[in-house]
């Protein structure tokens, strides 16, 4: 026996020799069974002759198919909240006939050399030899190919020669511990880049990704690496090259398709794709590992944006998808603004894959991450929570049939918490509802339903599948308002009312909000006790869920509360579902009576409120708008029972409500509040803006 080569020593040291021997034995066993079955069944031998490497590839495929779909009970139950997904096989729609990668990805060593990728350079010549022998061995099959598949017989092996030059500056197998590792230089990287750009070389890609693994696992104990990187410039250049070039090369060799509905379809399971899958998975795991180490914001954004382009190639690997989704959700909820946007785009791309199990995990993960992040809300965290709610609502509208199942379950969960609080009526039970997570959950589902059931959306031709959930969500929201009616809970009530206003504004579904706004507006004004003067600064109701004790019965709190409630009441009355109704003059009668009674009481009582003028102005605009609608109704020539004519009249009225007295008043109010909000934001950022009263 000859002396062992250096590469053999390195291969043995990497711990893969034993696994390879066991795999060979298993392959031989499978081969014998297949041959025996063929002899017994048909008695016909194989029509083509194969060399040893091709037999190994065939047996490898058989072994992979035999192991496909194995999952233990521990794998199913031992995961986190996003690990309890469905089994590997999700039907033809989920996999599109593709062979899933074995779930036991720990058997794929991260430091393997992937030498089989280089064999793709020779597969064209082997294929040509097989075709030349086919005419002699099996003339009938050769004739069939001539008639039905001429492209296969006219195969050009030169098209597979991606990298004719030997670019191996160093042996790609792993270095034995203790030996000096070669140092990666800019010159080596430039050679790889040249081969990748000019020839789309898979061999150069393999070398690049092996070096990328060395960069991802630098300075880690127990790691056997192929390269040493001693320059920050080389490190950054290597990481950037691997992230940017890998999607381009894969798209060239194994392109994927985007369907007309926006769904992403994985590449066809060709032999080349099967050979590249382990290399792609190893690279993808290294990217996930690198994301937890990077501190530079721009590099993290690059890693997330470029890795999202690899998603079509790894969707058959449940483990890789779960790890990547978990990392993207972490960045989406805690990173800087730009990184959060890139992370959301990656999450959205995962949800766009043609795989039901992945979509379920994405919907579940985004909602639970949002709920956990919104546990505490302040003036600093509110913008990021609002971003999460708006972006997550977009994901839930990608596939409304699937989103319905999740939305129904989570809204039902909110209803159960509310029911328990109503039954038990203890302080701890009330806390299950009166908390920020409950408020943001109600607001989130209002955003989802408003987006999915938007009556003004262009191109809407059919009813949304989420529309039946509007009624239960409104009932839960109104029930939460009625749970506690004391003055300390008014900020909570206003949060829920804002959510309902957003819902009715977009869906044009009538929601009776006035009965819940009027008590907040008239209660403090009708009280016999006079408000106390205070030096406290105005309370920001948008970041409060309960009124602090020191603000109760103070003038500064009541003035801010009256101003906010008057604005919300005017906004509700100006919505198309209310103001566009033919019964608007009758709808506002109770409101006008209550406001006039309150103003009469305040004039008779000593003291006054600074914001009382806003109530007078609102009352005047409501009465003017009621007369405006009555004037429009004078031209009506149909009876109330003629529903079609009534609907057509109301549809025409909805397009004109912005020109009504109340509509014009609200346009001015919105501009004023937006200007004030921008000034407060500038002052918060330290730009020294003076705030006007």
C-alpha cells in the first residue's frame, strides 16, 4: 500500500472518514437489493454502463430518498414557539414534487470540502460517453430519444466547463490542527471574483464559500478551518464578495421562478441542484451564524438583504428556515430602523414561498414577536411598535385564507381573556385585559382587517376572506371598554376607540362609537366638583394606559382629555359610514342633545374650561352638517324600502362628505394636529423648536 497523501490525512482528521465508510457500506447494501429486485422482476440489466463515481451518486440519491421525512417525537415537541410546525411533507403544493433534504442536517458537516461540486465540470463529458454507448446497448431507447428528446442527444459538454483553469492556490480540504494555515490575500480573492464574473464558475464559488466559513467562525475554539484571515480589509472584502456573488452564481446555474400571484417557486430538482444543495445549506447556516456576530449596521443589512435572495434554494430545509426566521424576527423587533426594514423584507419573502408550513410559521412568529415586544410602551418605543404592527399586517394580507385561521384563533384568545375578567372581576383578572399587549393586539387586528377589507382599495372585486372577523373584533373591543368605566381607565378607552375609528374609516362599516365617547366628554364637565389647578405638564394620552393618580381631577388633565375626545368624536362623525348615511340628521340627535345639556350645565357652574370653545365649535359644525344632509335629501324621490336606490344615494353622498361643514372642519383639525406633532418631534430630537399654544 502506498503512502497516504496529505489530503487523505486531512480528510481523516476532519472526522469524515468513518462516516464515509459507513455510507459506502449502506450504499452497497442498497445496490445489491436493487439489483436483486431488477433480476427477479424483469430480468433486464441496466441499459447504460456507469463508472464508479456515477454509481456512488445513484446510491447517494437512494440513501437520501430512504432517509427522507424522518422526524422523532423530540424533534416535534422539543422546539420553541416557531418549531412546532407541521411535518416535512405538506403535499404537492408545498414541495412541488421536490425531494426534501433530510431533516437531520447535523449529518451535513459544516467543514466538508464539497468536492462533488467540482465534478459538475466533468459531468458533461461523462454524459456524452453514456450517450455514445446508448445506441449500441439499447437501440430502442436511443430511437425513442431521437424522436422525443433530441436536445439530450445534442448535448454540448463545453457548456458545463465553467472553470477551465486550476484556481486552487491551496488544498480545499480542511487543515489538520497544528499545521500552518494559508493566509487569504486580496490577490486570491480577485482571482475568484474574476472566475465568478467571467465564467460563473462553481469551483470558484466553492472555494469562496469555504473561505467564507473561515471568516464566519474566526477565533472560535474547536473549529478546523481552511484559511487564516489576518487583515480587516480582506475580511470585509471576503464577506461582501460571498454575500453579493453567491445569489448571482446560483441564479445563473439553478434559476427559480416567481409565479404571477407573487409566490416563489423553488428551482427544478436537477442533478446540478441536488449536488449544490449541501453547499448552499452550509453557506446559509454560516450566514445565520455571522449575523449574530456582526456589529456594523451596514454589514448586517447587507447580510440580511443578500441572504434573502437564497431563500428559494433552502425552503425544503425546515431547520434552516426556522433558524433564519428566528434571527430575522429578532432583528425586526430590536435592531436599528434600516436593519428592521431589511429584516421585514426577508420575512415577507419567506411568507411568499409556495410552502404552507413556512407561511404558518411566519404568521405565528410575527404576531408573537409583536406581542412580546409591546409589553412595555413608552414615547421612545411607540414608533417601532407601530412599524411592527403596520409591517406585520402586510404579511397577514398575503394569503387571507391562511391568515383567517390565525386571526380567528388569536381574536378568540382575546375574547376568552375578556370573558374571564368579566366573570372573576378581581384586580388580577382586570390586568389580563388592561395592559399594553391587549391594546396593541386589538389595534393590530384592526389594522389587518382594515387593510384586507379596505372599501376604497383599487381593483377590489370580491369580498375579503377576513371580513367575517370584523364583527367579533368590534364586540371584543367594545366589551373591553365597558369592563372598567372609571376615570383612570379613560386612556385605555381612547386607545381602543382609535383602533375602531381606523377600522370603520377603511372598511366603511358602521360602528357605534359615540355612546362610548360621550360619557368621557360629558362626565367631567357635569361633575359637581371643580378641577384643581396644577403645575403638572400636559399628559400624553398616546403613551398612557392608565391615568396617573396625581393627574386625577386636575384642570390640565381634564382639558387635554376634553380636547382629545372632541377630536375623536368629530372624526367618527365625519367618516363615510356615518356622515355618508342618509340617516345622518337622525344619528346626531342624541349627540347634539347631550352636548347642549353639558354646555348649559357648565355655564351655570362656577369656573370654566379652556377647551370649552372646541365643544361649541364642534356642536355648530354638527348642526350645520345635519342641515346640509337634509338639504340633499329634499331631492329624494324613492321610498325607504327601496334599498338599491338608498345604497346608490349613499354611495354618491360618501364622495361628497369632505365638502360638508364637518368635513372641512376636520381637514383643518388634522392639519393643525399634524403640525403640532411635527413640532413636538423636533423638540424631542433637541432641535430647540418653540411650541405654540
